[in-house]
């Protein structure tokens, strides 16, 4: 079965589509409902045998790039300023098809935000390479 990385975005995607404030400005009960939904998604994936892993990223605004031995770390505001803090976290899933990966992404995207409204945040669905890319 192919593995997919679902990259969750909290600061918009190709275009912002919701005026929700950052999570640190939400009511505590809204944060708890959001986190409970995330746990429920993981439980569902575990029950289906589709769960590989999931993590949230800390909301820091400073990135450090490593350029290899002898290179000084470069502190930036992200790979590109417009993508600073774009990725909030990820799910790794192991599913039968791309279509199933999209179903899971659509469901995960409906997570509750302020006042329980679905966020419908952007989620990138990327298949994990099982070997080197080929020309054919």
C-alpha cells in the first residue's frame, strides 16, 4: 500500500479562504474541541490500520537552514517569507489508494475552529517515494 504525507496548513494555502484568528486567540473550549477532533482522526486511522504517524509543529516564526559541514546556520523567516509558519503539522498514512488519501484529507480538513465552525484548512496530499524517481 502506498504511504501519503498529509501536510496541514493553518495560514492559508494558494489563497486565504477563512478569516479565523490564530489558535492562540481561540477560546479554551474551542482549542480543546479542535484537539479532541485530531485525536479522533488518529483513533479512526489506527482502527483502520492506516495510521503511520502524526505530529504538530511548534508555531515558531524563525527557521534555521543548515548548509552542510563548515557552513554557518542561516536564520530566516522561512524558506520564503510568504510561507512562514504555513505548515502546522502532518499525518502519515498508509492506504490502498490516492482516492482514500483524499477522503482522509477532506475529513481531517473539517476540523472545528472557533465556535465549532469547520476550518476546511488546506491539506497537501503527497505520496511518499518508495524508491528513486524514474523517467518512465
